[in-house]
């Protein structure tokens, strides 16, 4: 059992909510936090861009990362969405067990 945090951003609440529901429905994530909108500033195709985005924190198991990434790529309107996996090296044992219990075994 290895819990991970997947970080992504979506351009609006509607598409972020659709992803969150799909992840939970398919039991490849235990919890998805959709945070308050933020402004992202970045360079894209040699231009400095700015966009309002919804940051998302996805709690899951490492074994589900590929499916989570696949769903983000399918449902995301960006050509190159942010998808970052961060290992959870420590946490409240009961919470980490809950993540494992709420996701299906592969």
C-alpha cells in the first residue's frame, strides 16, 4: 500500500468537478480537493501567459496513477495538462488506510 498525491489544475469548476466525480466513481481516488481559483503565470509557446485555474489535489494509491493520469489527459481541455505525482511518505495511518480502502485493488 503506497499512497500518493496527484496535483493538477483545470480551467474551470465544471470540468474540474467532472474529473473529480469520474475518479471517485471509478474508485481510483479516495478524495479529490478542488481548491479556490488561482492565477497561474507561465511560459507557453514562447509567450508569457496568465490563466485562472482550479487547483486539484487527488489522493490515491500509486497502483492507480496510470488510470488517474489517463483520465486527466482524456478530460482536460489543455494540450499539455499539469500532472504531478508526489509520494506520501508519512501520514496519519488511519487516513492512509482509508485511502487504500476507498480505492479498488488492481
